[in-house]
C-alpha cells in the first residue's frame, strides 16, 4: 500500500506514488505484486467535513502554510501520542500570525487528528499489507509519521517505508534514527531503489538490502544504518509515466470533488539547468540532484496526451523546476498540433521573450511561474538569478500581451541589500498596476540544500531550525537540525520601515490590477496608448513624433539612455526613420517625461516600456480620417475606462 497523507493537494494525484505504482507493476508483472494507493488526503477532507464546519478554504490554507508550520502542528498530538500537544505554546506562537477563526480551526483539527490517524491506520492494518510506503513532501511529515506509528502498533509485521523530498540527504537519515517505527527510508530518487527493496524483502535478502544506495535500515543490533546515496541521478529514459489508477474516481466521490476540479500532474524533466551553472542563493528545491535531465519531447507529449485521454482531464500541472529551452521548438509545437484545448502550468526562467511566450501560449501553456522574485537588478544579482529588473518587467508586460497568467512572489531580506535597492522600485510600482502583481511580498526563509544554507560566508551564519518545528517534534536540538528543511536566522537586508513600504505598495498593486489598463497599438506612422491606471490622470496618448515612435519601439527591450541615443542616431543617419536631430538632452527629456507618465520602468541605468500590445491590434487599420475598425472610430472607445485588464 502506498499512502498519500495530508497536506498534499486535493486537486492532483501524487506524482511520486503514481511513478512508484507504475514501477512496481513493471518490475513485478503478472500479478506478482498487488499495489493499492491510499488517498488519505481525500479521506481527510471527507472525514473532517462530516464532523466540522470545514471547507476547501481551510484545507488549502493548511496545504499552503508549510513555511509557517501550523499545518503540521495539527498532527503533532497524533505524532507524539499525547493529547493537546503544546497547545499553549502553539497559541502563543501563532496568536498574532493567524486570523482568529483559522487559529480556532487549527486547534479543533488538532483535537480530531489522532482519531483520523487511528482510523486510517486501522484500515491499512486490516488489509495486512507486506509493505506500507509513505510519501512525504513539505507539510506531510507529521501526518505520515503519525500514521506509520499506529500502523506499526496494530500490525508489527508490516514493513513501513518512507520516501520523498523530506527524506533527502541528512533529513532521511535523521527521520530513520529518531522514529523506530519507520523500518526503511529511501533517500533520493526511488524508481530503482524501491523495487530493489521490495525484492530483497520478498526474498529475505539481507545482503541485497545492505547494497541499496541511499537506503536507511536497521542492522542486527537495531542500529540505524544509512548507505551513501548514488552520486549520479537517474537518466531521463528511466523516468516513467505515472499510473494514477483510481485517483480521479476517488476524487469524484470525495467531498473534495465538490470543492475543486482535478488536474493531471506530469514531469518532463528533473533538476535545473540554470542551477547547474548558477545555483540561486535561496533555492533548495533540487536537494541532492541538481543535474538537469529531460525526456524526449515526443515521448513527453505522448505521455501527456495519453493521460488526458485516459482521465478526460485537460488541466495539466508540470512539475519541472525550469523549462527545457529546446522544448520551445519541439514539445510546444507538438502540443499545439494535438488539437486539445489544454491548460498547462509550467515554471520558466524570467528572461523569455514575447515570441517565446506566444509559442508557449499556443501550446496551451497559459499559466507560468517565472521566478521573478524582485525588480531590482542589484538584488537579483545577490540571488544569482541571471536576469535584470528591466528584463523581469519586460516578462510581466509580455505575458499580459500574450494572455499568459503569472504567479510570482516578491522576496526580500537578502544579505547585502539596502533600502535604496527598494525605494526606487517601490516608487515606480503604480506604473505597473496593469500587469500581473506578485502573490505576496515575503521575507526569504533559508532552505536546506540552498547556497545560503551550505555557505555561511554568503551572510546566514547563525542558522537554527525554524521556531515552529519546536511545537511539532520532541527531539534533541542536533537531531531536529538534521530533520528539518526550513531555518531561522537573524533578519538580513532592508529595515522594517522599508519592508512596510514594499508590502503596502504590493497590496496597492493587487487592489488596482483588476481595474487598471495600459495598452499600446502600433499603427505604423504613430502609436496610440490607452491608460486607466488610477495613479495617472491621462487616458489617451498618440505618439506621432517619429523620434518618439522610434524610441518607444526600441524600448520594447531594455536599453540604456546611451544605447537609445546611439541607435536612434544611427537610424536617422541611415535615413531609415526621419527622427530629426538626436541629442543626449532630447533622449533624457523624453525618458523623464515618459517616466512621469508611467510609460517606462527604469532600474540600474536601463529603461523598458511597460505598455502591453493591445490584443486586437491586427484588426486595426489607419486611413486618412483616423483610427478605425470596421469603419467605426475607436478613439472614443479606446479612451473610455476598461472593464477589466487586457486579457
């Protein structure tokens, strides 16, 4: 039995368990192995909603609160076998960090969780499986450990196995050392190790167990032994298609089926090609294996379409940490040719150009996580992101032009940053109210496996397990430090007043976005701009001066003032564009005026225009009497307030 405990997503099957199920059935064919996936996250939604006023909002809040820790505390009494585990400490810790109704809900669920865990474990034990495998990623640890403890109590002969991101490297070894009811921990990629473990258990092969890379086991004297992990990651050909079995049927029968539509989860690659060259200083997502590997594009597309056809689901979440750039000319056209109305989500690097975004959109990739993180070039350099602030603004603008939805966070708190890195940006944010705002602004947390964790000389030398872990686990400090993923440290970077200015500006951006619009329409001899942003008084601007038209077009990509001067002068000298005399003063004056109008964003000496292209630009034409479409003047309509954004 393979178990998916809370707090994994309700609207998606477990990719890890889907892969392991497929591998087990391939390695042990013809009924040699019977595999059942227990969707305990869906069971929990049914169980709790039948006993409390509990809905999707509460579950989603817990599922997305890994960095605060309150979701795992809900299962801490079940984990530690003690009712009302550290309730007073939890209340004191979270009292000013959570809405009162959510705090009350967490305490209510804390009281109920041990009963749910015992009922779930009893059902597992009643089936008398040889092996129970628990996947644990992010906020699943406490619930999975609690269930394993009761399974072992009810069925001592059942082997309990843990795997997943929470078991990588030292974390897996610490988990095995400190929780004796966990028989084995598979560290790293499990496609090869887990079937080898099952075969060794079936055959009673002690030597075979001892030879499995990364495996944590107990020797004849009961001591925890951790074999070193493989140095090399799995090749792309070893990444199998997941088997989601009855997840979608179970979801349809669950309370969650009335809360949220299900989606498919697939992977085209593992690792990060950017991280291999420049590991972003705050990122610990790839753990022990940064090496980038991607599936053959045709095989990946066939995998997606086969899952779509089998499960009749068009929403697809791709787990890749970064887009394989070769997929733009291979995978993306194949998806576009499929004829399916797919809606895919992908993580991308934020330096993609508009035509590349258009390629993704045509393939059905309509939602991206671009890892923007900041709009300050200097702070981005501290992160080792390999992009500039103006490049990030260009991406936000072009995503709006193409119609792609974005999800990104504004991070702060980096060693070496200053208030000046933020003040110049915050003052310009009203000019960006028409393009996708960050989901939030938040202080970075130090993650295990990140350069900030591994290299104290980068600025985070005094690390300790995040404070919320002390309300979950009852472990000595050294053991807790090996088990956890998130670490606290003295605050770095900007002062509190600057932080508050940033947060206020981001909140204003979020409120203004639905009613803000700034678009441009390039009509050849002139460019028409329409504006409804609340921070600006103008509504219609017609650029007719050839010099202004030339500079605006150049600012489609980031340029310095010197580069604009040089290129505009070259075009004038060549007679390509009659821009007149091009001087440093003329360029500087134009940029200053456009900045006041909110037409450009500037950072680190670079400028970029911020107006997305109007969506119906190809339908517009110009004749001798004005701007028209189907012989109806658009100028009054363009000047009127928009009902929504450019999408």
